[in-house]
């Protein structure tokens, strides 16, 4: 008998994999949606990155009907995303913006659609924004644009008319830098004492799923890490 059912969108990435392992250790059934399979997940739905947004939705919902049947989810957690830089004069500005929208906005919209259909009353949706997107991001406009859209999506979903099941709540985490293998690879000289550990984020999600220390519905939750200590600041 599982403790409940969780769906992680972006379940093969560094944070997604950590979340899946952490929820499995707590006896949850955990499904993964990603471009690649997570071998330890309870179920996998593989997304075709070349499909349109509508095609992806149809494929995911069709597969979920088989995977879940009449069961409902305790949480839909979207940690899919990526990073690309550039201002409007960069050669790859439009290309990178397209990539950021697909990685972050498309995945968040699809996660929201899933939640509207499969989330339990009182369940939670967690999306991934960014602290940087609370301000102008001239050196990474596509990234900032996509993350700011997620902040707006979070507030809209939290509205009583946002479409989520009765009593459901939605939050966005707003990290600065997550302590992932790729960030360590590409920023070897950085001060990692200011990076937020993935285990901290996963444990935070577990608390929220268990109705512990939940923030107000619609909260944008900044993850502020200094000297290896992480605190939360609510926007």
C-alpha cells in the first residue's frame, strides 16, 4: 500500500531524480514524465520533444489514463527546465527563447493541465520559477521571460477560478542556483556554499505533500542559501 501518488514532470533531471528517489523512500508511488526514462520510477511517460504542445498533451493524458486509471494524485511537481543566455542582439536570442519556453512554460502548462484532471482535492502543484525573474534579466532574456510566465501561471492557478480541484494549492519554488552535477561542471570556481542542495528541495516537497509547513496558496517561494544554510522567503 503506497503512501500516495506523486507525478514528477522532469523526472530524469538532477532535481527530478532526487525527488523521485526521496518520495520512493517515503513509500509513495512516483511517476515520471520526461524525454528519457527514469529507471527507478514507478511508471514512466516519455515525451516526444518534436511534438507540438497539443500533441504532447494528448499523448501524456492518454498514457496517464492507462497508468492511473481512476486513481488521483497527491501532488504534481514540475521541475523540468533548463538555462540559456543572450540578450535581444544575440545570434541565438530567438532560438534560445524558443527552447526556454518549451522546457519551462510548456512543461508547466502541461503539468497544470494534468493537475486539473488528476489531482486530489487538497493536493498540491509545485512549479519551478526563478528568483532572477523577479527582476530584469537582460543577459538571459529567454530564461527570464519563461520563468516570469511561470510566476504568473502560479498566481492564476491559485485563484478560485484557476481550474484546480477543490482545496488544491499551488506554489512555485524560486531558486538562485541549485547544486547539480552540471552546475558544478560548468562553474567549477563558484562558491557552492550559496547553492541550494537538491536533497533540501526534495525534503521540502515531502513536507508540503504531508500537509506540513505549507505556504499560502499561490506563494512564490524563494530558496536563499548562504554558508550552506537555506532559508525560505515568500513573495
